[in-house]
DNA sequence: TGTTAATTGTTATAATATAACATTGTGTAA
DNA sequence: TTACACAATGTTATATTATAACAATTAACA
C-alpha cells in the first residue's frame, strides 16, 4: 500500500481546526470545538492527533500537553522540533533555525547513542511580556 | 527568610525514593512506594515533586510524565536540562555536555526572545537495543 | 512571643489519555 | 470482481495524571 496521501475525515476535521486556531490547543478543547462536525468521543480526537503528529502535520508541546500546527511545512516528518514558550502569556512559536537543527541533528552523546528524533523547548518571556 | 537549606519530611521521603530507584519514575508509582512512610495522597507527592523540581534536585521527563534525580549536581537550579531516551527500553540518561549547554544557553531566536530555561529530549536507540 | 510563610493532611474532582471490541471503509492484487 | 489486509470509525468504559479547596500544623525569625 502506498503512503497515505489524503487525510481521513476525522483527521481532516481535527487538522482544520488546529490550523484555524493557530496556537497550541488541548485535546479536550479540540473535542469541544469539533462536536458540531460529528466527532463525539475523546478517542476520535486522540487517534486523529496521533496520526497527524506521526505525519508531521502537527506537533505536541510536551510541557503543555497541547498541539499546534507545523509551520515549517513539515519538519522532516516531525523528527526534529524546537519551540519557544513564553511563561507569561503562553505564546508558543516553532523555531526554524537551520544552524540549530543541524547542530542538534549531528549531536553525538558520550554513550554512543544514535538519535533519530529530538524535541527542544525554550522558556522565557516574549518581547511583549518582557516590557511590561 | 533564607533560601531553604533542608528538605521537609515529605520532600525528603520522595527524594530518597527517587534517588534509590535511579531511573525515571511516575508520580503514582512513587505514591505506591512511599505509603509505608506515611504519605497517603497524590497531592503530598505532587507537592514534594514540585519543590524538588524547583530546587533542581530532580527533573521531569516531559514526554514520559516521569521524574528522575539530577545527576549533574544541580543543573543551575534545573534551568537547563537535556536527556537521551531509548524508545525501545525507555532508558533515560541525563546529558552533561558543556558545549551543548553553552550553545543552547546562548541561542538567540529570531523574535528576540530572551530565554532563561530550556528542556531538550533526544530519542533513539541505546547501544544495547540497537544491536538486537 | 507574636507573626508570617511553608508545609501538611484530607476529600473531592478535574484534566489527560488509553483499553477493548465491534464495525465499516479503502487500496491492492489475484 | 472478489477477496484480502489494513486503516479508520464508533462506542462504552476506565486508567492515568494532576489540581482545587480548605483546615490544621510546623518552622523561621524579628
Ligand atoms: Zn514543524
Ligand atoms: Zn508573552
Ligand atoms: Zn540535572
Ligand atoms: Zn534501549
């Protein structure tokens, strides 16, 4: 079977909503907002989220248990992600920095472990919040 | 009031257990294992965990919702953490690499956000699991 | 000693996520 | 086209992770 090219109905509904809100959003908030589209149960949302993460259309912000659409037109299938998170207003941006990603992709730890994936989350104050 | 020098009773019980097991462990597993010491409720564990994270004695592995003792004798009060995680056996090691931490501490994103903290999690196969 | 903050104890509940199982849809190849 | 395999769906129940609210106690210190 060929690699999936089109999203299933539920996957598309969930992705459409995540892309529309354009900021990190939690699974049950998604559920709430797509019930009018016929999605009724948490599992339907979580299954769509799993697939969307797997194919790199969205990422999970682990420290926030939230999901956000990928802005980098796909992050090598979600294997290398970096975010900045404002601890005051909770604004999250996906970092796209080729030097950083190159550095991390090539990072070799002392135990000789070979990595195929990483997730990096920076925390601080965004510009708006730091002048307050 | 001076900065806390000694841990409270519950904090010490929880830390002792985390240091003893020497691998990432989940909050409710901690609860189970310290009940003989008199800790009865989840909140008692979570409060101790919060404090221990805050003072850098332990770290949270965000992608696993698990907690592990700090091996770097304190990571500048837990503001800069990096881990390698084996996706097969779930072994987790704290990475101590001064070049990496220097690189990340000095990283400046394009939006001009100033960071005071980061968490990095690498995923792959540990040596043992990759020869299987 | 009186005052403040930190810590504890306790019950209840919120928020996040998965198990299990039956059913339906879709792509592929004989 | 039919049969197969796999992906996706629907549904109910439950597991796991974490916090709210409030009262009581303990520790630090001026
Ligand atoms: Zn991305
Ligand atoms: Zn902000
Ligand atoms: Zn550490
Ligand atoms: Zn391993």
